[in-house]
């Protein structure tokens, strides 16, 4: 009721406000590009300081005193246009203007415009003009910082870090479950059973126009976001028709010359078969060998092609952008893995060598049809195939039979194969000068599999290797497959009142329907004794049909031990269903030209159900995992411009966090040192957010900003460790409340900048720095986990984050050169919260340092050189010291230095 009263009051206030000025509004288009909108053109009243830049859609709005004026339109390399205009008090006049480039500078202008839509100054201008708090990183900034994908790009944004072993980022200490990911404003699912968000490293820089980060919730976003919404805007074609081809190669310093093990059944392209080859437990018909292959001289490589073309269709035009790429890489790691019991004693202490091959293919098409000047219909399609082949050999004490004198040899061979297919249809229509309609629909298909994961454990006694016969699960072949289909859509109607206060209201509808099916079939080998010796270079000499016939072992599934059992080949499974239906309204109002309000409210109905029959439990034994909630989520943004360069912003909102399918499905996934399982008792968390931000813009491409923020989270979800079936990680609502408070400093400054008066070419030396301090606290009140501490920091939260870069840019007559040094650091953070005597597991903070150099030679050639992870720090997980146990390193390794060289040619 109070909210309704606020809207009515603001509306009446808008209509009654004294009108002694008028408004000039319109859209600027590019007549050389078939009236495509022209973002960031300047529009000003001649002889005054009244002016503005067009937004990303080419639209502008000016408040001017009543009377006669001269309106000036300008854009670098385009003909300046002056137009007389007369306006009376209270009048709103629409003036649309098409601009053409000067004949002398046409080629330069096309280049400038193509870059402009992705460059830092354009995104800073968008950030400055926006009412809400938002940060963006564009293709230009990604290029100079040597960023190859969306995941790496986001670690350059203040308050964002990545956790080793995780596929997604942490925002202000909040991990995967608290964030959300969209593509062109439409939702994306995860390709993995274990995560909520899609792996951001799938999105290479070839397909990204820019990435927007909303750290404050707004009513236009789905409510399941308490950290940040990450919106990837895909590239579209601008400028002249072109085709560009790029090739690259590189090495990892600790991998290139190693004798490198590869998995049998893995392929160079990564396309693998997921069929289960066994349907009779009396027949050993597995297709892949247990013995790996060997190769040497590992060279990373990449190949990409992209191009764009525009077609004229009557008075309208169709633009097309296509890109495809192939990339692969090799990584060798050696180190230590350990594990402890709940009293701190070592139960595992093994040296390891791991060999990882990663290959991916990406194809994207963007088609945009522009009609009636201001209306567009876009179709975006994206296919990503990512394949990881990992082989690890581990040797040492593994608690084989409780005797520390026994050593074990463990080999684990694993393939993760992911396919993502995204199809989007987006329409933007200007119904009238006051009304716009934006609609979009997406159909997403995810196919993920882990075909034939092979793990075998041997005991080493008296100089001989023998199979560990303690458990059939010590020798396992595992097959899983996940299928997920998602249909989502949006419709947003906007109405501009065309009054002096620039009042505008948006009404939106969202719907999201997701279905997931996950199946896992697990084969085990029951050895009847451990007297049989085995050659570690010839596993197939023991694991074969002859040994099965001679009763050296029996082949089983985790469902049944004999072929006669009718359930023997039934997979473990869980099915997930999620429906979200939402409606929202956002009201924008300028009380004065300097004070702008954006108030919104969102209603969401959420229904989620997970059914399961797994290696731990079924619905019948553990109960249903159902969430059925209605949410009313308010949001408020205030922007106050102290002057043209100084801005204050205030934001407040409420959002929630849903437990994910895998977090509530009690399926156990076994790794070398840990297993992971879900908890069907999880409930949604609710988050209250407040942000206060000050921004200073010294120039069009400089920024100094300070943000203070606070979050209160009811029923926070954390990863914890329980001593069930070994060291098992699971998820708990850890208590009634958690608090997150922090401050962020962000700077982008030009240290040296000069433009030649003769040639107009620029030389620039610039720097960027962002530092975040974070304080988190939560009461560990849940009774079931029996937490080791009464309160602690939030899992995944680093108290200190720092990102810095220095860039030198030199523009010559026939070349340009960009070099950058990029530094990142995060401090220690909790990997898992301790329970029942287990102390916390901590991920140790590390620094990283990269060097990037890029150059264009003439009109066609481009060169790039990258040296990444120059400091080559140790990645470490440690268990904190307890009352009777010292600090223990659980895992440590190095990743090596990556060196790469790239060449491109543009036709």
C-alpha cells in the first residue's frame, strides 16, 4: 500500500511541476550504415553548456530554456550538423537526425565507430549516465589486458575474484550459488551438474562485445541473485564488410617438454562417445584401455575466423556477424595431496602428477534486421563444445588398511564433455515517441557427460603392486550424463511521459522453465584377494575377460552384484524441475536534472522440485526436496550529480538465493581426496542489500570511485565438511544470519597522454587499480553439522582483493602498439567450514602477474604476445591448526608460465 502511494504521489508531483523549459529528444542515426543508430554522438545547444551524448541506442534528451536555439550534432569524423529550433515552455519536441561521415575520413571513421561500441570511454559514459550502479568491461579493455575469456575479464573488476578449482567467480565474497549469468539479458543455465552458472571461460573474447556487472539487484533481474548478475553482451557486426583469420601457438613452461600421458578414448578434437559399452556383467566389453598413451612436445594452439556483412533489403538492412574458433592447451602439474581425520592425523599423504588436455570449439552467429529506422529483430545463436581430459597418478600413503607402512598407487582418468546450444530471438520496437516494447525468448540446450571415468587403487608391498581388494569401489568405471532444456522469455513495455522530469515507467514480465535429467551408472570390480600382482604399465593385463572368467574379480554395478538382478543396470538419477514466473514495474523520475530516482518492485513465484534415486537415498527415505515460494522484491536507486564530474549513488534492494539442484540431490560424487553430496534440507536464503557509491570522472576515459556496501543474509548456504564415508563436502544453511560489509576503491587514470598536432596520433600511458576490503561474519547455529566454531567468515570470502594494470599505447602512421602489465591478488579465504572436529580448509591467497603486447601492422596484420602467470605461485589448500593438530597442507602445486604468440590477417 505504501509503495502504491509512493507511485501515485510521484506521478501527481510530475504533472504539477512548474514547466518553464522544454525538452528536445530524438535519435541519431548513421546514414552511411543504412540509418543504424549512432551511439555516443554529441548533441548540444550552441553557445551554452547544455549538451549530452546519445546512449547505446543512439537516443538523446535535452532540457533547454524556452526560445530559439541552434542544435549541434557531432561525432568524430562525421560532418557536424547545425539545426535551428524553437521551443516553448512545457513542450517536448522530437528531432531525429541522420549523420554522414566526411568523404576524406570515411575509412578512419568506420574504424573509430567499430571500436567505440566496445571501448572503455564509451562504457564509462554509459556507467556515468546510468541511474543504477553498474560496472562494465568491454572488448577494448579485455584486449589490452590480455583477457581471453569472460572469466578472466571479470577478475579485473573490483570486488571479483576466482577460486582455484572453481569454474566461476566470487563477487564480494559470494560464490556461484549467489550469482547469476545472462546472455543479452536472457538467462543461461549451467553446463555442469555441480554448478548454477555456466562456466565463464567458455565465452572467448571473440564473441564478447562487453560484460556488465550488476552488484545491486534491480527489479528487471531474476530475484535469485545476491552477489551479482553478469550479463554478457555478444558481438554484432558494425563497420565495413570484413573477414579476419587468426592463428596462435604457445607453451606452458613446465609442460612443453614433459613426456605427457593422454587418456585412451580421448581425442584431439575432444568429441567423445558417451555410450555405456557393457550390458552383461559376465562380459568385459569396455572399449577404452586402462593404460594411457604417451606423447611429447606439447604445443598449445588456436585458430579463429570471423566476419561480418550487411545486406540492403529495400529501405531496411540485415547485418550478419559470424565467428568460429578452435583452441587447445596442455597442462602438467606435480604436487602433494593430503587428508586428515577429525583429530588432525594424516589419513592420506600422496605425491601426484597430473596431465590435463583441454580443447574447445565455439561458433556464434548474430543476425540483426533493422526496419522502420528504429525497430530491430535479432537472432543470436551460440554453440560451445568444451572437453577436458585429465589423468592423475598418485603415490603414497592412502590409509589402505590403516597401516602407515603400506603405500598405494592411484590412477584416475577422467573426461568431462560439455555441449551448450543457445538460441535467442530478440525484438526491440518503438511503438510511438512515448512507447517502446522489448521482447525476447531463448531456448537453451545443455548436454554434459563424464564418459568412462576410470579409477584404480593398487597397494605396494614388498616391491610388488597388487589391486586393493578392501572395497569393490577401489576399481571403478563411471558414466554419467546430464540433459537440461530451458525455455525463458521476457516482455518489457516502456512509457515515457515526455515531461520536464523525464518520467518513465517500465512494466515487465519474465518466465523461465527448466528441466534437468541426470543419470549415473557405476561399475565396480570385486577382487577376491589381493595376492594377484599387476604391472602399473599394463593394467589391461589384469582387467580383462580372462581374469573375469578365472574369478580373479567379479564385475558389479553399484546397484547390484550379479547379472541376474533386474535392477543391475538401472542408473542412479535425479530429475529437477524449476518454474519461475515474474512481473515487475520500475519508475524513473528526475526531481531535478541532478537528482534522479529509480524505484522498482518485482513479484516472483518460484516452484522447484528435485526427485532422486541415488547412491545415498531416494525420495522415499530422505523425503521430497520441494521449494514453493512467492517473493515481493523491492529495489531503489538514487543518483545525485554534484556537477558534471561528481556523482553520488544510493541503492537498496531485497533478493533471494535458491539451493541448486545438485545441492539438494543427495548424490555422492567421489574425487581423490573428497567426496561431494547434496542436502535435501536446504532452504532459500534471503538477502538485504545497501550500496553507497561516489564517482569522479576527471575526463571521458578516467574514473575514481569509492563504494561502501552492506548485505544481511538470512539462512546463508555454505560448503562444509562432514566425516561420513571419508571426507565429504556438503551444504548447510549455517545459521539465522550472516553479514557482509566492505569498501571498494576503483581508479582508471591517464598518467601521460598526448596527441600529435601534426598527425592526430595518440600516445598514452595509463593505469588502473581497484582494491576491495571485505568483512564477513556468520553465526554457526545449525545443530546437525556440529560446527567446530560458533562463528566465522563466509565461505569463499577474501578479506582483500586487488587488481592493477599499467598500459602503454602508441599510435603511429602505419601501426599501433599496446603493452600492458596486469596484476591480481586475493587474500586467504575459507574453502570449507569445519565441523565435528575438522578445522576449516583455507585456500591460500596468491598473486598473479601477466604481460601482454599487441600490435597492428598496416591495415591487415595483427600480432600479439602474452606471458601469463609470470610469478608462478604455489596454489595451496591448508587445514587450519586445531587444539591438538598443527596446520596441514592438503594440496599444493604450480601451474607454470604460459607463453603464446598470435597472428591475424583481416581482409
